[in-house]
C-alpha cells in the first residue's frame, strides 16, 4: 500500500502533509504510517494462514510504545532481546506469554524478570546459557520453556554485519550439535522444558532461496526433536528484506511497499507461498520474527537543509540530521532514498553528498548521488527509515533524540517528544 506519496506537489504520509509536520514539530523528525505498519503485519499474517503460526514482531527494529501498542492490539507476539524490550512490550499492553527472548548475553536479572513475567520461550544461544537458565529456574522453583537457536550454516547473502546464520557468526548452536544438546538437556536439566527450536539466518534478505535452503536443511532436525522431545514450535526467524532503492514516481508506485514488482525479488506473498507448503506437514506452531518488514518502509526521517557547501571536489548538502539520528548508511552501507518534500518541478539533478553536522567523516546519508537540487531551508525525507532508525539513534555530540510522530489517515500524534538538553544530562552529577 501507499504510505507516502506526493499530493498536490507535497509529500504526504497517508493524508497528512509532511511539510506541515516539519514546520509544526521541527526537524529532524521521524514520521511513521500506522496504516503501512498494519498492512505489512496483516499481509504477513494472511500469507502464513495455511499453517498454525504467530507473527512475533522483532521489537529491536522500532520499539516505540505506540508502535508496539498498534501491533499488540492486532494480536502480534513479540521477539525481544533484553529486559528493557520486555518492559516496553508490557507497558504497551503486549502479552508476555506471546514473547520470545533472544540474544547471546542474557543477564541473571533479565532471566529472572522474564521468568517472573511468564514469557513463551527463551531462545537460547549456547549450552552454557541453557545450563544457567536451568540453574536460575531451579533456584526460583519453576520449570522454564526454552528453544535453542540452531545455526544452520546457510549463507544469507546479505551485508556481513547483518548475516547471522553462518558458523563463523556468534549466534546459535552448530547444526550438528543440536541433537546431542537436546538429549543432554532432557536428561540433565530438570528445570527447563524443551518447547521449540529457533533459527534466524540474517537480516535484509532479498531472495527467497536462503530461507528455503534453511527450512529444508533444518526440517528433518525439527521432526526428530518433535518425536523425541515433544517440541511444539519452530521459529524460522525474521530477515525478510524490503525495497530501499527505487524512484518515487508521483505517488503512483508503491516502491516502499513489498508488493511483488520487477525490482522486488522477495515479497510477503512469495515468502508465504514458498514456505507454508514446506511447513504444513510438521504439525507445529510456526513463529516468524519480522522487524524491518513491518516498520522499515512505514517510516521516514525528515531533515532540513542548512547549508550548501561547494568544495573543489564535491558539493555537500548539509542537513540538520546526523549519523546519530540514522546510522545505517555508514554502518551497513545502507541506501535510503532522499526526496524533497516539495515535488521537484523538473527532472534536473545535481551530484551531491548529503551530510550531517557531526564531527565524523562517516556522517553522511549518501555520497555522490544524483538528487534534485534542494536548497537551504528545504526539508527532505530519508525514506525507509522506520526500522533500525530511531531505535539505533544516540546522543552523540550531545544532540537531542528526534521527536516521533504516528500518522493514521488524516490525523497525527506525537508518540515521543523531542528530547530536551535537560533530558540529555539527566542523571549526571552536576545536572
Ligand atoms: N530475530 C532475530 C533473532 C534477530 O537477530 C533479528 C535481527 C530479527 C529477528 C529481525 O530481523 P529483521 O526481520 O528486522 O531483518 N540494524 C541492522 C539490522 C540488525 C538485525 C539484527 N537482528 C540494520 O539496520 O540493517
């Protein structure tokens, strides 16, 4: 669906004019489309309709309480990676009994908190962690549900920093070691219940093939674990990629959505069609843990151009957002489309770097890109910034975190106020 499009020459989020929001709330400003978030969630839910399943939204992608509440109200589960994320889910009205807790380094406090809240499963990343959870559960006098994360050693063919399913990654337990681990756990660890198996091969996958390869490779193992240990669920992880690159053609091309298109090798529907038939005969509950797919193309970061600096080698458009607000370009070579809020009247382009105010050479949003010649004072949108945008933002250079706005139809609400300078120093001695 269309979350963002030009209407009367001005970029809108649903029916709200983004220029109005930028003027009213200032920049940098994150804006999310509730309709797009729900569309993605509901389409994935429908695409998996042929199998018992749960969509457990990966909270790390965007953990704003209002985003979580929106999804909780539609019955989403949640994949969390910290006690802090569990706290957020509960605050947002999510049900801990529909939460899975992933991550290689859970602390005792986090484990105790999650046990007390009654989460659905710990997704365990090592034998050491499994034994520790068993110990803590024993001390609390409870039996705790767990799934081990299998590392299927499948190449996700994505950026090396977001690939997780190869043996050299720190994640999960080697494929070959899983049977033995489950057998030992069943014999030796009385305070855990082997509830499922989990895997996740990487993020921003743009081809269905690695998903199929991983499912086919792990499926016989899952069958064995069901027979021997009575597991009831298999989480096949998240990782469905979104379209970052494309052209925004007068609002008639939903390039930010996941509809099947020429440049969209992977769509929600394709994912369901390919995987559901391969999962149906297992008789297990299938979990998926999408983050980026749900929120990535549902959000933009608005930033105002401050200066144009013409150097001898390059032209820089200096904007008021920095790498502290959106770190993906420098960290993952992430591409975010850049479009002016006022639709350009011609196709004329200039080759520029769009950079922020931070004292780092890595503080850029694009380099040597052909863009419309926007000017100081103009506001531009960094597209597809809904996932791992605000969630990875920091106070580097003592810059306040941006405000966040949620749009639904023609209404908008502030779902996080812009940080103040006092907020930044709160907690410091002398504040
Ligand atoms: N499940 C597990 C166990 C994960 O580690 C992740 C992401 C997900 C689910 C959700 O993956 P998604 O559906 O969003 O691809 N900051 C990076 C992405 C890091 C992903 C980390 N794990 C980026 O901005 O590209």
